[in-house]
């Protein structure tokens, strides 16, 4: 990516992590995206301009999360950051549980990987991304796409993915009242009972088994959780009502990441899912916006552009 090189573009999808009982180990990528175009420039350093959602919440200097990830990757893998102008176009809502931070980190590291003298292995990129984000499930789904499960083993990060059928629809309801991530984490207990652990493990095992079988014949009970959703329901008006939703066409409902967005999964029943989620939140006096998306099976992509 030298002075004479053409502009390059990276695209990273949004993600929904935890998926109920699969706390900190399961996620799915969906078709909202963060796009970054990197162009060589004459002046030194890295410049960034931002276009898209919640512009006022995004820094454009060295403190920008994407830029910090870029520098972290260059430091980890060697090489040198040439003078670059980054143009970021972001569709992913910030701070609602759709992986906006993970997307920024993965984008920055993907650029750094291109600058390295020897391209790092995917495992190295994912491990660094997980250390920066704190959520290995989110960054893995953002990088690999599809439905992923991930574990931090003694030898490093181990991930597996499976493509998601196009017929599945992921509907998100985003309440008007937000929930800071720090507050969402603060209500989680330090320990869990054996009964709680077994309950979550059983449901996660079945959720993963049906996904990797290729059937994706989810059922709402697989998204029942005892580790984080009941605790966060005290902070998010309408979450408890959403989690109680049962409808023949709804395969499952869960909190997206740490919230405040709630996810409902159906087979092409977007209107139904949006209506049910809106009604559940309205019962608790909470206004929402909704969006329905297909899964993103591509993950992070990279291409050269016309100058």
C-alpha cells in the first residue's frame, strides 16, 4: 500500500453475539456493514473521515478505535504504516449490541495485516482482535462471517463456522433508551450455580448442534439463558416481555450482545417479528426502531478500487 498504490477497500459486517445461552462463545454476522477505503496520501500519519450513523460519537483522531487497532496490528506484526487517508462509511448502530466496536477493530487489523512484511495467520489476527475487543465471539463472526462458535484454549483461539441459510431472517428491535456496556456488565454475578451452568451448557450444545447440522431448526427454548439475560432484564425495559415471546413462526428471541437491541429469528417472517418485538417493548412503555437482515456469510472482504 505504497505511495503509488491504488485505493483499497475493506468491508466488515455487524454481528449479534451471545445468542442467549451461548454467552461469550456464539455469534452470527448480519448484513449491516462498516466500509473503509484506504488511500495513500502525501502528508504523514493516518487521517480519518467518518460518514454514517452517530457521527457525533465517533472520533477522527488517534483515539479512533479503528486507528488504534491499525497501530496495534502494525506493532504486533512489524512493518510500517505509510501515510494513509481512511474514509469510513458505517451502517452499524453504535452501542446497542450489534458489534460496532468489533467491526472497527477487525477493519483496523485487516488493514494492518495487509501492511505486514508477512501476512499474519487468521488465528493471530483473531487473537489480537479478541484481546482488544474483549469479545472473541463478536470479532470472530465479524471476520469469518456466518454462525460461529469460539473458545480461548491454552494454545490460542479456536473457532468454527458454518454458513447460515438465506431463508433465515434476523430482526432487531432497538429501544430508544440505551444501555451502556459498562452498566450491562456490572450486573453480572461473579459465580453461577451448577444448575445454572448445566442449563446453559445443555442449550448451547443443542443450539450449536442444530446449526452445524445445517438444519438450523432452532426453537425458542434453546435461547433461554440464566447467565446474563435475567440480570440485564432489570436494566432494559421490555426485555423480559420479549424473552417470553412464543409464536409458531419465531425460532428464538434473545438479547443481542449486551444490549440494548433484542433479536428475533424467523424464516422470512420479518413483518411478524418486527410487530411482535415492538408490541412487547410497547407493553413496557419503551419505543423502538426495528430492522430485519439476512445473515452475512462472507465476513471481512478486501478489494482494490479504481483510483
